[in-house]
């Protein structure tokens, strides 16, 4: 039963509007978090994860140099930015699948030839669930976080989300 | 469709999608491992001697090798991480997640009591488990709107 918040009429489950006063009831079917973990996934926004400083390179940067920088910074992804817009991402997985044993021979080629583009992104005010969904669907482990006018402000990884959820348990 | 409460410490590791083990002998070259990983689209390989796990080589190690222009014809045994942290079939999802978080690993080999690999648990599998457990939260994400009152106002 759904009780109409306005007139108190008892409507059947799933009713879109109150049978008596026509007040819309569909917003009442909005999912509510049942557990703390679920609440964390539904309510928290990306900014709560404190996205890490992105490693930004231009598309023309030699891929060998990008690799060296990623190792030096102990990070798994580089975000490729052109004209202040994110155009792609280059991750460990790209290094493994696209460079593989030819890494040394391809070291001087631009990173744009090996990046994943277009790239899925999230905003600072998106929910954690939104990022989780994108990661699960696409099998991504890194998502660039965009701020105003599509500028890159950070990167979140699947481990950031997991650590955040663990902290909430 | 009420979401069941997820108790990570109660769920057995079998609840997570386990990937089949991808293993090589210690004498295999890094080059062979690279080809194998590309072919299977996987991020790590388990190094086994006579069927028993002795090491692991992951994407992160490979990134280092590729960046440094290392000789790819050396035996994987020399570049692998020996005696990696593992999980067993009786461990819980919570234990696996904690082990990953504490050490910054994204994957753990799943081995039996004889240290023979049964599979690999990775962070993608854990995420998938979370998403499946919160279908309402993840798939039916409400738009940004101020919710109406749930209770009747007034006396």
C-alpha cells in the first residue's frame, strides 16, 4: 500500500498518482538505501573519493616517455588532453595490449596512437554508483573526473571506490 | 526485489566471479608471457612449478619492464614477484578485499591447500559483486531532485 502524503488515501502498490486527489505518487517509489554500504554507494558523490591529481600529457608525447613517467609516478593511467579537453586515456592495459613486446620499437611514436578514445568520464558531483556502473559495464579501472567546461580535475580508480566503501563498513 | 544485505565477511569467495588461472612455467620468457596475456586479454600470469604457485607477474611489473626497455627474453622467474599473497576457497570476500586494500593489489591468486592455483580473484570481480548486490542503487539511480515528503504533514 502507498499512503498518499497529501490526503492519506491508501493506494495500491505501484500507483502513479493518488486515486482520490490525483497527487503524483511515483516519486515515493524512489529507491532508498537499505544498508550503510548501499547508502554510501547511492548518496556519496565522486568528490568524496578525493580524486587524485591526473597525469596529463598531450597526444603528441612519445609513448616511451609516458611509460617511464607512469612507472616513476607509480600510476596506472595517463590522461591525454588537447586544447584543454580530454581526448583519451592511456593505461597499463593499453601498454600490455597495444605495445606488448614491441614497446621498445614503438617508444618514439605519439601516445595518441595507442590511447583508448573516446573515454568515459564522470563529474565531481556524480554519485559513486554512477562511476561504479560505468566501470563495471566497460571493464574500466580508471575514470577521468571532469570539472567546469569539461576540464580534467582528477582521476578515480576502482581501488579508490573500494577503499571508500571499506572505510564505510 | 528487496536488496539483500551484503555482508562481505559472510560471503564466501565463491560468490565472486573467479577467472580461470592462466599459468606458465618459471622458465618461460617474458616475451612469451606478454604474447599470452595479449591473446587472453588478461592482466597477470601465475608462475607455477610442477603445478604449484611460485610467483606472479602482473601488469604493473610489465609496465616497469616495458618502460625500462628490459630484455624480454629473460625467464619470467627472474622478474616475477615470488610467493605472492593468495586466498583460499574457504576465505570470505571481506578477507580478500582487505588483503587487496592493505597491500594495494588488484588481484589475488586463489589456491587450494596444496598451493595449486584454482583461479584468480580480481578487483573487477569484486566491483561486479557489489553492483549485483545493489541493483536498485546502481541501476535505478534517481535524478537530482528534491524528494517529496514521505509522511503526511500536520497532526
